């Protein structure tokens, strides 16, 4: 499903409205978010084009006075995409995909489920664990099923073998043959993503940052020794590269190896610096940062709040400038809905789920949740 998330990002890019002019200004020098209108008339047919700057780009509205119809057209805008790829030592570990599988059994009694917590109910597009509930009432025990706080099926009084639910439930099972190395899975997904972006025939650019140990200003894939081991630098692997040169990007990704810490703070600084170095009209290109990680933010081996906090603060600067930040968690316990666990709180804080998240001496503060989803679990 890691690949599926990446492809969904590619589709997202294709929906960003294109501008008929440089971002932030009209071709007649007008700036701001007010509509810029251009009208023309010939043979009693009047056409008006209005271009309005929105949060994610521009909307082009074409109006024909002859027919009274209004059409809004949307096309892809060239973007700058920075991928932050975790190449820490834990990326050598295996990752296994799981899926929800419908049961063949469709008639359920309390005794079927009373001593099991391995069944799930599908409610909308989500799956929730099923539990048997009971209460004593009028000298009898009532039994029923619940999932996500909702009662499923019927309440049965007195007997554990009475049917309380009719319909399929689900089990959460390993996808056969899906176990692979985390790094290998990420490489395959990233290279497929690069191909998908190229297929759009839009002048997107992609840059890549390695996320591992000590920082290096050298561009490439370098390592350093810390006896008795050798570790990856945190560094720019590839500067922003035109998507037509996709093979350069894919070759660099394919050669990555796993070794080092998880210096997310340094990696996010590298991503921000790459975008900050843009000049001229390039500075107006919409930008996206996507961070893949499987490890707790640290310069050593355990979660370090200062490393997490620094990454969040750098991400906040990016978000304030208009950059969308996505995070993808490749670790056990990744849960975008959780904001209490340190790791999940950090992943939410870096992402655009929380545009105003910050870290100071009081700790990590997420502030207000934004619309949309920007932190995903890869499973």
C-alpha cells in the first residue's frame, strides 16, 4: 500500500490548477488573490476569462455571454517535489503487508466471539475491532456486539448461542508473499512514483534528501566511519531535477543502502534549504515535501524530543511559506488518528495535518487540525 499512497500523490498533483501567468502576479502586473479579468468580443460573441489565485494554485474561469454558460478548466501546474527518504539502519528490517479478509461465516453468536478479539466490522470505509458486550437486566444477561461504539445486529437475552449478528465480519491477515525489506519496498515505490510523475508530461521537478546520520553539504550518496561501523550521511542525494531526467533520479534511489541514525531534523533542514535556494520564477512554483520514515527521530537510537521538535519547527516554516508536507510512517504502531503517542504526535506535527504545530520549552504543541490528510500509514 506504500505504492498506492505514492500514486495517489501523483494524482493529487495533476489536480492543482495551472496558472496562465507567474504565481503571485498577473501578466499585467496585478498581484494578490482578486480575479484578473480579460475580455474580448467579436461577431456579437463576448468571451471573458477570469483568473483567481487560490491556496493551491489558480482557477481559470471562461464565460461566454452568447450562451450564458460558465466553464471552469483545471490543468496540471509544474511543481517542485522533495522526497525525504529514510536510509537509517532499521530500513534493513522486513515489512509485511496485511489486508482485511471477509469471513465465510455469516451467522454469529456471542459464544463465537466472546473469547476472541480478532474480528473486525466494516463501517463506511474503515474497519473496527468487534467486541461482545453484556449487561444484567431483569434477572437475565443481555449480549450484543459493538464496533467503534456502535451496536451491531441484535441484542440477545439469556443465551450465549443466540444469533446476535448476521453478515460477514473481517479478519486482518498477512498478504501471502508480501514480506520484503523496508528499503526495497521504498525504492520500488519511489521509482514507480517518479515514473508516474513523468507520465503526466508536465515540467515537474523532483529533489531527494537522504535521512540518516550526520549532515554533509556534499551532494550525492556519501558515508562516514564511526568505528567499527559505517553510516549514511544526511544529505541532498539529488538537487531538483527535471522529471524528463527521471533515470538519473531512479538510478540514485536504486543504489541506496541502509545504515545510520534517523536525523529527521537535519533532513528537513536540507529539504527546506533546497527549496529556499530557488530563484527567479522558480520560487513561485508550488512545492511539496514527502517524508518517509520508519524510525524514531534521533541522533542515536531512542526518541529524542529535541530532534523531533526541530523537525516540526522546520516543517512549520515550510508550511507557512505554502509548501504542503506529507509524512508516511513505515513502522509498527503508525496511526495518523493518534496524537498522544510521541511518535505519532511528531509525524502529525511535521505534516500539514497541523499547519501551526511547533516545539518550544513546553514541548510539542499541535494546535488546530487542518482539513485533508497529510500523514499516512504504509502497510
